[in-house]
C-alpha cells in the first residue's frame, strides 16, 4: 500500500499521518500542494491542520489547490481517500463529501480523547470474530470547527445509504454534530472523512492503537472499488 | 529646551541615561537613534536592574549545549540531538489585550526556539490572574486561553502542561508566561552572532507595519496604570499561519546549511535583532530601511526600526547563497528581502535609499546601558491584603471541597481542553495524567519530561524559601515520572525594581533560585525577566516561574498521579513537614502572613532520587507530589483520576508533630504520595498510611476525621467551567 499525504502550507498533522500510514505497514510520502501527479499512489490522506491558515473558512482555500484537483480525479476513479479533521473540511468544501463542518457548539476549540462507533456499513469484518459489525474506537478529537451539518433530508439519505462512517459514542459528542456524526463516506464508499484523529491513535504509548483500524478500513474500501 | 528633554523621558530614558548617550555619540542623537537607544536601553532589553543579580545563577553543566545569551538554551539528549527550551513573559501586552497578547507570546517563544535550529515540539504556559469573581480577571483569562490555543493549535505544536493561579494582586497585571521546547540535531544548530564582512542580511517572513511600536519600552518596562487602553496600538497582532510558513522555511534553510546565523525579531524588532547579532559577532551592520517590505508605505525610518510586527526573522547569508535562500522562502510563500550587509565598522548604520539616517557604535547601543544596583529593603510583615472566604470553623469536609473548588487548585481541564495536546505524536503523558508532561524522543531512543511551576503567594510569604520551593516542586514533578533534571529555564515576574520591597523580593528570589539549582546540580540555561508588574494597587506577588526539563529512559514506565488499582497500599515518602504558612487554606481564611520554613534541599533531592529509581524500575502504581491544598487534596486528586477511593489514617504525620489540620491541609515541599504493593513501598522506606478502594475518600485525622464521596470531590474539583459560567 503506497499512501500519499497532502501537505499544504499550514498543515499540522501531515507528519503524524505519514508515520501512521507507515506504522500500518504501508509506504507513504508527502504530496506538496502544488503537485498534480499522484502516479504510483494507492491511497490519499488529506491531513489535519490549518491549510492556508483556514482564513476565510476552514478548507475553503485548500480545495482549489492543484493537489486537490488531482485528488478529485483520483477519487472519481475509485481511489481511496481519507480526510482527517481539516482534511474532512477540505473534502466537504470540494464537494467530494456531503455536508459541512460548522463552529463547535461551545464556540471553543476542544481537544479530548473520546470513543467513536464504527458505522454498520464498514466493509471490514468484525474484529475478534464476534457477531456485531460495530466497534468502539478510542481516538482523540481536536478542533474548533467540527460540528457536522447537513439538511435533514440529506442526513436521512446518508443513514439510509449507510454513509455514516463514524458516530461519537452516546454522550461524547464534543461539538454538537447532527445525529452524533463524526465521519461520513461518499456514496461509492471510497472517500471517507472524519473529525477525530486516527493518526494520533496508532501507538499504545500515546494512548491507543484503534486509529489503525480507520486506515485499514479506507485501504480496504479502495481495494473493493 | 523642555520639549527635547521630554522626548527622551517619553521614551522611558532617564536624564542621566540621555546624557550618557550624548557622551558616547559625541553629539545629540537624532530621532531614529533616540528611538533605537530607548528600546535597547529599556529594562526589557538591557536587563539593567537584574543583570548583576543573574550572575549568581549556575549556568554550567555537562549536558549544556547552549546557555544563557542565545535565543534559547539547550541540553544534550543523546545521539547527536539537543532539546532547546525557554520561557518568556508577555504580561503587559496580555493585560492590555489578552487574546493577541497571549497569542503573540506563544509566537515569540516559538521563534526563539526555531531560531537556533530546533523544531518546536511542546508548549507549556504559566498564567496568573486576579480572583475569578472579578469581571476583569474572567475577561483576561478567557482571552489569554483563547489566544494561546489559537496560536499553538494553528501552528501544530502541542500544549502539554502548565498552571493557572488566581490571586488578587494580579488583578490589573496578569501574567502570561509561555515556554517552548524544541528538538534539534546538534550539527544543524545555529547561533545568533553575525559574521563575515560582506555577508548579506536577509529579512524573512511577514511585512513590517505599525503594530507594536514601542512595546518593549513603553509597555514592558513601565508600570500599568489608568489609560492603558491608549497603549493598545503597542500590542502586536499575531498570524500563526505566517509563522508556520516561516518556521518550516527556516528549518529547511538550516538543514540545507544556507545560513550563517539566524535571529528572531521580538521586542524592539529590527533594532534589537540587528544590534544583538552585530554585538555577538563583533561586527557592524548597515541596514537600508527602504528595502524593508512595509504594510504602510509612509512609515518613517524610526518606525521601521522599532516596529514589533510578528513572524519575522533576520538571517545572515553568504552572498553566493542568497539566491538559494530566496528560493526556499518563495517555496514556503513567505516574504524575503536583502536589507543590509555585514561590515567591519563596528557601527549600526541605518540608511534610507542609501542616505544615512542614523549611525551608532554597536557597543554603545547594545552593551552601553548602565547596569543598576538595587536598593532593596525588607518590608515589615505581610505587605499584601487578606480576604476571608471560608469560615475558620468550617468542617473538614467543607474545607476539602472548598479547597478542591478553589480556582487555583481546581482542575484546569476547562483551559487545557482548548489546546491541542497530541499533535506531533510525542505526548505520552497528557495534562493531568501525571505530575509532569512526558514526550517521546525517538531521535535519541528515550523521552523527556517537563514541568512548569511557581506559586507566587508562597514566594510573597518568603521570596527566598518560596523560590526554592518552586524549583523543588519541578524536581519532584519530574521524579514522579522517573525523569532526571537536565536543565532549567525561568521567568522572573516582579514589581518595580526601583522600589525597595520589590527589589528585596527580586534579590531574595534570585538567591533562592541560585541556591536550589546549585544544590540540585541543575544548570540554568536561559530565562527572561519581567519587571514593573504593578497595578494601581501595588506590585504583583513576586512570581519566579521555573520550567525544568528532564530525561527518562523509558516513557512507558512514567507513573501517573492517579490510583490505578483497588486494594493497593498508599504511602508517603520524603521530608514532608506540612504546615499552614502560605497554604491555600490560610488564604481562604484570610490569615496570610510573612514567612515560610526553610526547606531541606538535600533531603528533597534524596527523596527525588529514590522516587525516580523506583518509577524507572516499575515499582510504583502511582506517584504524586503533595502540593497546593496539602495531603487531603493530593489524595482526592489521586482518587478522582480513575474513580478509585481510599481509606487513610494520618496518624504517622501526627506523630511527626502535626495537628490534624496541618496533616490534612498543610503544605510544604518534599512530600510524595505513592500507591502500589505494600511490601515494595515499605522497602523504599515509605510510610504506609492506608489503602486504595471503594467509592469514598475516608480520612482519619483525630477529631477532624471525615468521609467524602469520590464523586462529590470530583464535582468540586471539576467546577472551574461552571464557576466561570455562573459569573457570566
């Protein structure tokens, strides 16, 4: 698995994402925001941070970068794409994922370890051979603009299509997201975005390894497509 | 005649300092020169009231890579790498405009660290405000916390720890001290000294505007008072996105070996960075202000020279490498301009389009400021106020809950959840998980621990002993995670040094700091002094803030502060002699008075070594330093972590001569609260006092015995956010 991790001016978590891809057994390289060539890359991570300072609106400038144009084509051809935090915002701004991320209900940046529930349509088999297709993942979230929003009819459709990739565990929604949604996928299933940071949950020493599961799920989605 | 005299006074220079400048120049300075002298001869830049005292501090040690005088200090962490670190104040800007003041405080300390070639890996902050029931304090707290979060989060450096105290003397003059740590390959590190006649001076980063004009002299080197709103234009505006680009750009330039030297532009802007680079290198510099990229076209030369616009760096570059340097700046979309040249004249010459507008000997400008002796006098008794908020006959349970809810002791989760503590993938012990933050250093196959401490109230009670306690608390925090201290940085926040009482506090505190560092064998590798911290009602509590960095071989072994398992033994270790002098309880009762007992530094050092070894060998389940609110609060904190109660008998402390109240709530250095296997703890020489388990905290202390639910204690301890809301 060869991962490409986009790097914008103002990205913060790109090196962490790179390390997480490698820890998951893959190869990874940074893709500078001015690059258009994704040749040889099997999966893309749009990482967290504050691309271009997130001035104007989170992700609003990054979506116009040459690298994002390439990611749009890559996604259209079925390539797996994972957007984390700012990357999720960029993917929504680019129209690759439905909905938008608004200012947290608290109006404050919040950093907290919390539990995510994997959506029922995840294509990975349940871990440990159990019957349940859902699993709880301990992953940190850290953002000021992470309140997932979409009109009710869109949310209904996302639920009906199995596009809710991750929800915050009951009582742990840190930002007021609609229906506790922490992450969604596109209709084809190959583009996934979430606000919490799986790349910061890949090492028992720093808290949890549950984030590896997110990278595996995205990689698997690409193979299936 | 009187108009001219007023000019230098307006800029903060005394008449005799002005006369000395005239003497050194052989003529009267013009406006450009006067503006530059007034900044470099300010307290903030020249340390004129503190430099002599600072000579007392030990600065040498085997692991010291860079000491005081550079942009940041650095210690050897092994495998060719160094940890750079420094703490700095941004008090007065934050008191005037807390969001931007605190944000640019973080921006400034980050630049200090990457200026020596280190990638910033952690931020800590030490904050002081007036009492929480004051509107001003809540406004300053909210703004400062948002500002710190805004800057640090946006630039992707984790905020891993800190402290916040609320005390009335900080009402008008809050303290915002920020500490940054970075990691560098020692081979890539760079000093700030300019060198090489004919080399080019390149200004990188943001353009220069009218923000922060006179910040160092007008704002940082004078007392706060009425009408400070008018000083708001002296506060700088931060842009973390620009800094993020400048940071990456500078690190790439250093990695490629393209720079001779590098310096950040902080207080006093171009004046100070060019002056200090020239002074350190023993050379001259010519600068042409017409080549400085400006935000406003009509800026005067003196404005360009003193502007404190943020996110700027000054580099010295060999002529044949200039093109490569400019290309890297272009890649990172950050500004760059060739604004000057290194000369052998020994002069700082300011040109505008080639016309000379100012010329001063570097020696006079940078090192010519007279250094003053203090005229200290010990104040009679307690010179600050007292306000009772807790009845002296409150029950033990009421007292514990009042202490846990006291904003200075209560959990700071409300604040630190607004900071990214995990970016960078190094944070092994996050805020509140352990007594010190722990960061992985894969580059050297080990880890570092860092703690920042300084209880101003206790220093106010006794500046000498209180400052020793601040150093000991840091050392104890490091011991709890198994770390051995490598070096220390400090920020000395004091009142007006020209007044006898603050002068005495400063003098005593520096002596205490020197004594503690000497005895613990911890070198001071850098620091900052912030004086004139006074409001209309007098000086702040004298507040030396100490940041200590240590090394541990295996971060997985770092102990947390919370009880881990039910049914384990609880024990005390160390020369802990709790008493109520300067204690939080004494404050709540409005009974503060001067004086603290003399700490036994050597005995605390021995206890630290015992704890450190035990943690490294995995012998303990938890280790927690006994600090604010005494043993009862330490026990509650350890119980709250994982919701595991305890049953404890304080008889052993009573046998040391403590009253039940002193045993419960008394404070003092040297105490460790441990949990683990009974026999292992006993073999360490610890005093067994109880065991973990259940859902209550049961404390037997003679006639003050009581039981309180862990949940009840937790609610009080987590009440900071609701206390803020209830006042809003």
